[in-house]
C-alpha cells in the first residue's frame, strides 16, 4: 500500500509519509481523531502510537466479542475498496470461515523493594587475659669472708653478740590500664545483583479438531 492509498486513514499532515513509518506515528495521526482524541486514548488505554492502538488488548478483545456475537464478517476491515481482486477474494473467503482465537497466559515478572531486615552497629565489653614479661631487678645478700691484715684490728676486741642490718630491695611489676583508640568501624549499604527464580503455573488454550469418520 503506497502513501496515496493511506490518505483515507491518516490526517493530511501524515499523508506524505512512507507507509512503513505510519505504525509508529502518534495515534492522533489517524484521520478524524485529532490531538484531543489522541490524548483521551492515551489517558484511557495508555496508547501513544498507531501500532500500540492496533495491538491494544482492549481493542482486540472488543473485536473478538463482536466476532463471536455476530460472526467474522461483523468485524470491519480497513482494506481499501480499490484493492486488487485477489486480495478482496481472499478476504471474503476468510470472512466466511469460522475461526477460534487461541489465548494463553504468560508471566509478567517485576520487582519491588521490600524490607529485608535491620543491621545494628553496637559495642560491648569483653574481658581477656593478656600476658607480658617484664625484666625486674632485685638485691640479694652477698657474703664475703677474708682475713684482717695485721695492724687493722679494732683495738682489744671482745667476744660478744652483735648484729648488722642491711636492707635488700627489689623491683616489682606495676600494672595499669589505659584506653587507646584501636580501630574505626563504619557501616554502609551497597547493591549486589543476584538471580531470583520464580515459578507459577500458567494456562494456555489448545485447539482440538474433531473430524467425522470418513465413509469407507
């Protein structure tokens, strides 16, 4: 179908366009619809282009209801009257044939944000035993014995009881604690991608043809 043959279907602003461009043209390009009608269709059916309108589920359902109620010929066709004889004959032939539309369900899977849980950051005190080795010093008594050189005596010594005292000292480990910063811990969020498998039963229609037994 050329551009000249589409003029009866589209607005004059789109009549000179190539026919291959028309399916993706705005729905208001259809003759007699206008911008206000296009906006109303978009608001009601969510369609923006001629392709979306032609394949819209509501439109297809309406055609199917009309076909079931009044027969296949009740659904109007957009084929021009000047079409070739072969095409017209094929359309008339199809219009006289009973037909069923087979439908099936398909899964539409989307994602949504749901709460997964809360992560808390807290501190608690635990006690552990640490061991350290500290070098210490201590004093110990050292006894030295030796003779007294001649002439160094203390006069006329007497034999008597006597004693001397010496203080011995030692180092001891002194333990104390002090608080020092050791590590900084931060928490944040990051998005990781994973695969979530879903399964849901769907229904589909099957067409079965019952044929009468052939005469033998």
